[in-house]
């Protein structure tokens, strides 16, 4: 099995909501996906609790207590996607236009070289 990582860096949008923030990032579906591929969304290093949603569907919670969280998003991606992090308090971004934490997609593929 091989893995490929796509980091979801800038551009992120953030909006103040009460005591917290809504972080939003739009992205396209990766190309070349095979039916057997598994996709995971990984969120790491959040300084505050957050709800993680993909295309309006709540995936779960992440935050500093967990360190990192992984969500299975196999079959949930569409041509254009919207990822949101709703934090419970204000968090500063990691760099200009960046997210408040590490966020990436991991694609786990069966070893296609064995099929050749």
C-alpha cells in the first residue's frame, strides 16, 4: 500500500462567530482516484476545540487534547468541496492566509505495481 498527502494550505477564509471562528477552505477532488483508494482527512495541532465538517456534513471534533484526528472521507469528496473548522475560540493562522493547524488529505492506494 502506498500513501500520497495533499496539504490544504492557503487560502483559508476565517470569520468571527461569537467567541470562536469559522475557518473555510474550498478544494477540488484529487484526480486519478481508483475505487479501492481510501481517503482520510487529518487535522493536527489545533489550539482550541473545533467541529470539523466536509460539504456541510459533520465529521466530528478535533482539538488540543487529541493532538491530531483522522476522519475517513472515502466516498465523500465531490468535484468541488468545502472543509470547515468551527473553533470554540479565536486562533491565529499559521502564516499568511493559512489554516489554524495542519490539515491534509491522505490517499492510501493499493500497490498498483503488483497488478502489472
